[in-house]
C-alpha cells in the first residue's frame, strides 16, 4: 500500500510537469496564431503563472486518480512479464542519441534570430523532445508481440 501511494505521487508529479509544459507550449502557439498583443508581457505572465499551472494541476489530478484505480486492479495470482535489462539499455541509448541530436541541432542554429515563439520553443526543447521520441520509438519497436 505504501509503494502504491509513492508511485501515485510520482505519476502525479510527472503529469503536473508535463501538463504545465504542454499548456505553456499550446498557449504560446495560440498567441502566435491569434496574434495576441504582448504589451508588457501580461498575456505571457497570465499563461505562465495562472493558466499553465491550473492545466498542470488538472492533468496531475486525472493521472493520479487513473493510476490509483489502475494499480489496484492487479490480480495477485497473475504476474506481469518482466522486461529485460537489454531493452532498457537500448531505450536509454536511444534517448542519449536523441539528446545529442537535439544539442547538435541547437549548435547548428546558434546565433540566429527567431521570429516567433513557436520556433524558439521548438529549438529550445529539441534535445528533450528528440530524446523522448527516440526512446519511445525504440521501446515501441522492440516491444514483445503476442504471436
């Protein structure tokens, strides 16, 4: 029971951060699409300090409830198959390669002026996004398939 609570809190924390970053990214894209006035940064402050934290809290609440309910349904007689350390090593290596590719992209684009928030956000988040995408793709391609 204690580990279930700790894992639920970790899932909620991850969802909080993920929800905040997603809301921030979507908000910045919406600012560009709808040509929102940026006088004195009021819109960006509202997004960063109110809208995004609320979205993060909603995501954290939904994820915590989902994980709590999902983790309580396990049948004690049935054990899930364990993943191999080799798969984890491959996914980790793919994440490192993705991170390095993102850093290389930032190095290539260094010193350039960005016209929109969207481009600046994409370039600044490139290492993280590429690391996550390559790790997810590697995990998906190497998953166990039922025959």
